[in-house]
């Protein structure tokens, strides 16, 4: 690949401002981050942010705060540059088991989502058909979820959440337990989703460093806060942001063949030991 892809930074899409979560202990302390619209000429680029961190560090708590499912103890999560905090339902959430209504067909699941925000039946049907075509699922519209493969269920769950949210999608460990071919298929799906609309923004919570690098334009590394002597000082926050687009490591379908990919993956694995 020659040169870095040319892009410009547009409007603010999401702001995490000094989020703290405390229960019987401090889990998150001072989490701040931002996602801006990355624009590429003649392309609908979308944004993909990988949220990486060791088990038990607080990724699930941050996930819930971003989704509007949990109010932080202090701080805020805001969408689209507004001063209003995110509300439940504004961010689509795709859990590991791809929950769908098993008693409804694929079409029934999607229509239920598509009519949640005031679409009439005609507009809802058009939106469902467009996503079914995009994800290669139009022939499965009459099937029930139990008749689908894992990959098909995941695509239906993603389509469902896109229909009832506002361009934001949270993915919880989408690569967990998958073989290399299945991981590649999921990576391709997420890249496809991000490029269906300029404002589509996906945050992927994962332990899978290589897959995160492969699909993301930005990585957030969540780790424990530490004092001057290096001892944990309570709670976790985003310790480092990796601007993969600025590093020339975004939007490259052959990224895994590059030495820079292997070097970054090795560096991130080494960082995990310090988090």
C-alpha cells in the first residue's frame, strides 16, 4: 500500500467526558474519549473504534454507559455534539448471543425494530429490505432465528439494532470463540456496516487485538490508573488512544500482511501486561 489514505475530520459524533463509575469500589475514574466523523472523498466511510483492555478492567461498565443503559456516577456520554446525555435506545447494542425474538421471523424482528421510532409501515419495509439486501439475507426473510447460522443471526441482530438506533452500534466481543475463517467473515460484516452510511459509528469491545486492528480506525486502550510510583490508584480510564487512520493503518484490506500490523499487535500485547 502506497501512502496514507486521505481523510478529513468532520463534526463530533460522540463525547465521553470524565466518566466515573463507583459501586462498592471505584471501577472507572476519569474516562474521556471522543469520536469524530472521518470523511474520505467519494466514500461513505463510517467509523470503527476498538475498545481493548484486560478482563475485569471495566469494559462492560463503560459499554453500558455509552449505550445509555447505566448512568455514570459522574461525568457524561453525549452524542452528536449535543449537551444532552445519551438515552437508552439511541445506541444499538449487539450482545454476544445475538438476541432475537425466536417466535418471530427475520422480517418480523426487523419490522418491529424499524417501526419503533415512528416510521410508517411502507418506510419501515423499505428500510428492512435495504438492509436484508445489504447483508445478503433477503432469501431468509421468512426464516425464524433458530433456522439461521451464527453468522446470519449476527447480521440480523446488527440490522435490527441499526433500524432502531441513530447510527451508533456497540458490539460486545463479536470475535469470541470464533475460528479464523469466522473471524474474517465478522470483520468483513463490520466493515460493510460501517460503510453503509457516513455517520455509522461502531464501537467494538474485544480482547482480540489483531481483529481490532484489522477493522478499526481508532483504538482505545482501557487500563488501571496508577500513581507516580506505578501503583494502581483506583479505577480505570483510557490510557492511550491509537489513531490508526493517522498512522496509515486503517481501511487496508491487506493490513495483516504488513510489518506495521505485526509490530503494533506485539506492542499492544506487551502493554496488556502493564494495564
